[in-house]
């Protein structure tokens, strides 16, 4: 029997995809596909075979059905800002959703909106802001990332401390399953019983199918917002103050931490926010709600900061000052691009009481390996982002960086934490899944995935290492080929400016 | 009872193909479709808080721990679990998560799915599965915690639960607002409260409920304001601009939760908040003897417990009264929590008949031994 060559097959699939979406929206030349060979996480490259960009819901369904018919694997992709390699396609088809960017309906009274998956997070927020509403999950990548990507990653953001993550703000979605079947998960108009399939889909990292539309909950804008910057000469003091604020029971809208190296790199960049350069840590704290109540909490928080060793607590006077303080925080990853050609952005969670201890441990690890760690993170949630800037061209340095990162992750796991708080497992964290979950949990995840995607064609090879799935135990090569046992590559390639 | 004992029981049931009826403190056993089981697996004795870190505001408890015990432990550090499902505080945390039961605080603090950080369960093959974790933010792997919440024991026996706690508010006061005037006037008061307040709880109570609580003869709104003193004062001022609130003891919430007690039928009708507000006044004013109606306008949920005083009261005829909620665009969802056994097959044979739900059930409970029938099949 003669098999058609790979390139003939690709040409025929491309042609059929072009019949659905138009020729302009199918890419198959390697040079055109370069843009899609990475996401927001530097260090990994995977070249897709084809990229297809449907322009409507119907086209998306038709594309997924064609891929089902041909039994071809694919990777859904939003804006490609993901930080776990989740949107990478290794010689398979990328289904890009950024053209599906309609806000389908907006119900102000009932505080909900239905949007297509390609709608950019910030655009939705700009759209509803004049109506006195907001969409609470606000990843720092809000200017670029899509609601579809947010759903798939269960994205968080600074204000998720008080308002909750994506999971807490989604009523329903329509999904085209990898089989091509279209299902409605959750309920647009009320509550539904039966299994929480909407909950199961959120955070499924593209492995359960493609979200075609999402009905989100909108939140009334708070009456008052106060933004504080507390600066410290000791990281330890700032960490203790963080724990003390949480323990006080006040729930700030946001409680963000930046350490000395981060402060200085931000201040050297075009995003300079006026953070004191000689500080070893700053806390950016936001309180919101009813004016009188916020003022009372503000006094308590100010006291905790000053008693805990803050040199100074500055309250933003107006929206301009407030925006400036936030800009430094939101663009911190971007600013780190100045330090060295490459940057590892890490994501882990620890119990909040362990913050002082873990920051000391991270410091000790960085000293031991001679690497520079910049900590900028959602301290209120215990969601760390220890980042390391380095040059991947230097093999010896790469090795040290890699060792340091592994030790930091292990310290977080030992502290009773999690390997990811918001960036997802993707390709990058698969190797750690076995350190926090028993085999039975991984198998239960595999089984759930198999219900949504029996052929494992939607974003294959991500999240759960394939050898953890019971029915795959017999596959000898699975372990060898799984990224789980391969150390994350520290490829020699220039880090791209982070998408903003 | 320990996790090991649960595993042993499940293994035995698999071997002998003996379906299990899973129970907590058996306070809510009448709920759900009739279970076809020959044996009871009770988690009642598997109780106790196993880990509590006040500084992290997280608490882990065995499934059989009562909500009252969790509240008692948390109170020692001026904290609480803002989860107040209808029924009594002697209900267990395991059953509360398994049935996704919630009460008046849920429009502010979230449903069980929002307060849950992680859990441990034993699936229908006897495997011990851990989902989520003990930290407040976590996206490692597919979300089995949400999957198990509201699965009514059909996917696994929940053995341990980790939840998020909150600090007790410095001020926590409850006010009653009689709903008077024309239906239009009442609706506008309700809407004004919906827009202007951020209360801990806002419930509208029908006349039968009001009478049972000894709060008079008119439908009322029950408003719970919480936070620091300044917040409560400011909200109270806002409330006073809309209507004349009278303060009452906060014990009323506990009484309200227990009121429906042994009602043979309990249903939840959910719709959009505005739609609910639009019809609320008429429904609340309608005197249906033996039918206890409460409405949470923010969640868009009406809860109806029927047949308390008059045995014969049939849930279906009561539902028919809500025709204007049910008809038209932007439909309503009706969730049946409790019905006389013979009604289920007619009214709601199954909520897990779709292929995804069936696939999940088959994967997690291949021998169909966990609460078979309770969600329909
Ligand atoms: C500078 C910077 C800051 C960031 N800050 C944060 C932060 O504060 N909080 C946070 O949570 N994340 C943050 N991120 C990570 C990232 O922005 C989020 O994970 C975001 O949700 C990804 O959205 P995207 O549209 O770019 O998705 P992509 O990167 O394109 O895809 C991510 C995953 O979603 C899947 N996917 C995309 N669309 C769909 C769909 N319609 N249906 C099904 N699956 C789909 C993909 O297959 C992939 O697995 C940051 C990233 C950067 C670069």
C-alpha cells in the first residue's frame, strides 16, 4: 500500500482548509509559520505544519470537523502569550482563534457578556468600563491575551486576590469538541445541576476542545479605589508584612510584591514608575469598595506596613499616579528583557504564611548558583514569579540557571505549594506533575480528558505526561518521548520582547 | 472510618457488585432521585479538622466533619467559612461539597465550587485520588475539584476537603424590610437594593416564610450587612434612602435555613437577576399555603419548599404558578432537589444523560456502585 507523502498530504489538507476559511487564512510555508513556533515562554520552539485562522464560529466548527474526519491533531491558539508552552504545535496544525473577536451580547442589568474567544481581555474591559462594569480577571498580559486563552488557562491576575480567578467569572460557554460535536457547558441564564462540565473545561489548556463563545460575569466597578506603595529595606520585612495583612483578615483588591532587582530594572526602563531605587522590596497594595470602609482598612494596612518596617507608605493621589504605579508592575516582565538576552518566567504557589521563609530559600539558592533572581509576584495569593535573566548562549550559565530553577520549584513543592498558580502546566511543567500528584490523580485527569477527546487530538502531549495514563502503560516509548523526562530546553535564541 | 476503610468498602462492593448509598450525617437523605443501593457507606465517623493554618485562611477537614464544627474551630481565630446551605449546621462538609449546597451568603462569598481549594476522593474502582491542593491559587492539571463538586457522590466518595476561610467581619447586622405598596413599587425597591447595596446576603421571603419566622404578614426583604463598621454604616445609610429597615437578631438566618425541614419537595428556579426581580413581588405576595418561597435576586435563584403544612400539595401545580418566569426568551433552569419518589421519573428523570456526563460516570465509577440513580441514569 502506498502512503501519500507528508508534503502531499499537507498540501491536500491545506487546500481543504482553504476551502473553508479562504486561502489567505491558511499558512503552510515554513517561513510564514515562524511566528507561530513559540508562545510567551522563551526557550521552546515547535514548528507547526499548518496554521489555519477561521473567521467565524461556523468556519471554526467546519475546521474542527474536517480535522476530526482526517483524524488530525491540532492546537487551539489565542494570542500566544501563554507562559507554559501550551499553544505550541509540534508539526501539527494550529487553529488560531484571534479572528473571532466579536462581543456578541452585553446585558448590563444582569451583568454579563457573551464574547467570542478571540476577544482581547482589555478590549472587553474597555468596552464595559463606561457602563460602570468590569471583567475582573486581569492578567498582566491583558492588553494582548484573549478570553479563550484565559478560559483555557484559568488565568489570574493582580486583582484575583479579592475577585477570584477566571473560574469564578464564567457562566457558560459553547465548545466544539475535538469530534466536531458542539456542546453547551454551564448555563447562560441560570444555574444548572448535573456535573460541572463548565468547571472541568476551565483550565483544560486546549486539551478538551475549542471554546467558541464564553458568557462571563461582569462586576460593578468599586465606588473607591486606593493604591498604596510601601517600600522596605529588607525583603524579609516586606514578606512578613504581606503575611500580616492577609492574617488581619482585610482582603485587599491586590497585593503585589517586587524585590530590589525588579525595582531597579523597572526604574531603568521606559516603564519607570517612581519606585525608590534603594529599596529592597516594595508592596503595591490596592484596596477598593465602599469609600468609608476603604479608608478604615487603609489605616489598618498603613499601620501594619509601618509597624512591620516600611520606610514609607505612599498613597496614589489620583488616577494618573495610580496608573503609573501599576504600569511598573504590569510591565516588569518586559523590563527584565534589558537584563540579559533570555528570561525564565516562573510560576509557583506557596501557603502565604511561608512567604518569608521561601524568599530566604530562593535567595540562598540564587547565591549558591550565582544567578540573579527577580521576584515580582501576586504576594497576597502566595503566587510567586521568581524570574531569572540569563544568556542561553552560555552553556555553563544555562546549566546553573536550570539547576537553580529546579531547586526553587522543589522548595515550593516541599512547602506544600503548587507548581503553577496561573500559567498552566502546558509543556513546561509536565515533569513536575508527578511530584505533586499521585498516579491515581494523573490517571483520573487522563480519563477526564479522554471523555472530552477520546483520540487525544486536541493539544496532544500537554499537561499530563502520557505515561501516567493507565491505558498507555504498555506504550514503551511514551516515557522516552514525553517532555516529562526531558529537561526544559534552554535554547540559544534571542528572547522576544514579551507580548504587550 | 478512614480513607483506607472507604477503599476497603468500595473494593468489597466492586467484588460483590453491591451498590452503595453514601451518607454524611444523613440530614438531607431525602434529596435526589431514589438510590438503588443495598448497603450504606456512612462517613459520619470520619470527622475532624486535620489541618488549619489561620494565617493562610485555609482549613482541611475530613468529609464527615459538620459545618458547625468547622465554624467552631474557625471562630477560635475570628474566622469563618461563609457557606450556609439550607438545612442544618450538622450537615457535613463532604455532603455540602458533593451536593454543591449553598445558602444566602453565596451571592457574595461564592458557591461551594468557589470556596473549595482541593479534595480527596475514592473513585468507584477504589483508587484514592487527590484533586487541587491546599493553596489558594492553583491551576496544576485538569480541575477534578470542580468536577466532584455537585456530583452527588456518583463519581467518588469525598473523604477530605480543603476550603478557603475568611476573617469574621467586625460588624455583621441584619435588617428586615417589609415589601409594601403596589407590585411595581415593590419591584423598584428590590431593584434599588440590588443596585445600591453590596450586602453579605439579600433574601426576599414569601408570606408563608415570613409568618413562620414571626416577622409579620407581608413579604419582606432580609438584608445582611457586614464588614468593618464604616462599611456597614455607609450601607445602612444607603438602605435607609430606599426604604425603612428595622434591625433584627441575626439568628433569623439559622432559623430560615432550618425552616423547610422535612418538606417533601424542594426546587430551585434560576433565571437572570432582573427577570427574577421583575416577578418576585407577585410570587411572594401569592399566598400558597404550605409553600415556602425565598428569592435571592442577586443569584437569580428562587427556592421553593412545598408540602410542609398541607401534605397533598403537589410540586408540579406549584411550579405552574411560575409560568411567566418559565416562558419567553432567556429561559429558566429548574433544579429539583427533593421530590416525592414517584414524581422523579415524570419531572426530571436525569441530569446526567448527555454523552460527556455518561462518559465521565463510566470512567470514574465503571461498576455503577456509587449512589446509583441519584442524578438519574
Ligand atoms: C507579560 C505577560 C504577563 C502575563 N501575566 C499573566 C497574569 O498575570 N496572569 C495569568 O494568569 N497569566 C499571565 N500571563 C500568561 C498568559 O497571558 C495567559 O495564560 C493567557 O490566558 C493566555 O492567553 P492567550 O490568548 O495568549 O492564549 P495562548 O497562549 O494562545 O494559548 C494558551 C492555551 O490556551 C489554549 N487556547 C487558546 N484559545 C483557546 C480556545 N478558544 N479554546 C480552547 N483552548 C484555547 C491553547 O491551546 C493553549 O493551551 C502573562 C503572559 C505574559 C506574556
